[in-house]
C-alpha cells in the first residue's frame, strides 16, 4: 500500500475567506459597473430595474467598492503575518524562473517542448494573474476616488483628469472582467475544476501536474521548519500592535474615501431663490355673456345654429372673441383676434 497522501493542503481557512470576499465584491462591482458603462443596452436597462433604479445601483456599486477596500486591508495584514510571524516564503514574488517557465509552457503547448515546466507553489500564470489583480485594484481605487469625489479631485488636479479617470476606470473594468472570463475560468474551472479554494486541498495528481517542485519539497521535508512557541509568541506581540495601527489608519483612509464629498450638488452653494411669477393687477373677468350665433362661413354650406369647434374659422375664433376678446383683443401683449396672432403668442 502506498504511503503517499491522497491530497495536500493548499489554502487555509483565512485565504478561503479572503477569496470569498474577493469573489463577492468583484462580481458585484463588475455587474453594477458595466451596466453603468453600457447603459443603453437592453440588458443594462433590465438590470437597472431589477436593482431598483440607477441610484440604487450606484449605491450598491459603492458599497461593493468599500468591501473590496476592506478585503485589501485584510490581505495586507495576512501577508504581514505570514511573512513576519511565520517567516513563510514569499512564493508569489515573480522571478527569472517564471519567465523561463512561461517560455517552456508556450513551447510545450505548441509541441516544441517535450515536457511541462516544473513549478513551485504558484505557477507563472497564477503569479501573473495575482499581480494583474493588484495593479488593477490600485488603478480602480485611484480612479474610483476621483469619480466618487470630483470636486476634491478638481481642487487637487486639473479638471481634465476627471474624464481621463472615467475612461481609465471603464477600460480597466472591461479588461478585468475579460481576464476573469477568459483566463481565470479556463485555468481554474474549464481545463480542470480546481476545488482547492473551496475545500483547501489539491489531489496528488494535480500537484504532480501543476506544482511538481512544491511536491518534491514536501516529500523531502523542506519548508516544514517552525519556530518554537515562545518565538512565535514574541513575534506576535510585535506584529499585532503594528497591524492594529495599520488597520486603523487604513480604516480612517476608507472613511475619508467615502465621506470626503457627499455629492457634487450638495457641496455647491444654494442657488438664488427667485419668484417665478408675480402679478400686481389681477386679470379682469370678462363680463360678456355667451350667445348662440349663426355661422355661414361657407356660402355652399347649410346654415348652422351651433359653433363648429374643430377649426379656427369654423367656430374656435368666434369662441375666443366671446370668451377672451375683452382682455385679449387686437391690442395688448396677447392678441386672439386672428389665428396668426394666437400662434405668435404674447
């Protein structure tokens, strides 16, 4: 019977929680952001109705952005803990070997190389995706702040930076979504469904195929060294206060990010209040009593005893003279004596 384990730990609970937060915030940001970018598309109009209107969608987008910023703080604290307290190897840092692995993988996929590259805990494509996420997150945070707070931005930078931020924010969002749909979904879900981010483990054959170097280290017992409990305790006593100060400062920064400017309208001085209409002399009420007239506008048409209110000449003009002629005759600002005078207004 083989003594090799059937699976290996890939991600602890902390990293799985981190991935869940990233998945929820990124997905919500992508949906609510692209709908606003392509607002005239039928599906965008439908989604706006589903979310309760454009104002509600913008609120959801900004709440998701705030959660994304919280996740970034959590990520940096977690990296600090693993690097300082546990002295874990920084396996996500890129190097020359990753370039060589990329060239060899490219050659293998096109039949120019006989074997896949042996890679460590993170492959060259996983590192590329990680650093693309870090770069994209920085761009989206900076441009998002500029769009969220345009007046503050205009105080610090020329106004042309605001439409430039809008273009960069929208373009980066499209690029990020395409990267997830094309690159991430293929490598993680389509080529072979990777369950490690859900259950935290990789099967032995998956380790052999994608992380052969890490598997060799595990078999050789390399990297299993751990500090004595008293050393870990001392490092934690140093790390936790620093992490608390960093987290507090970051939370203050997020609070400033969210509240520095409410809206572009409420921060402007109130407009001058003016009275739209003021009449000093009331309009006199016409005293002429309505009368029934007999019209014969067309000699070929039989006599009529009632007004024909379908045309001006058929009766509307006469009605205007009867009801309105006292105040709006041939003189004054508004004349209703003829059809042309009525159209011209006054």
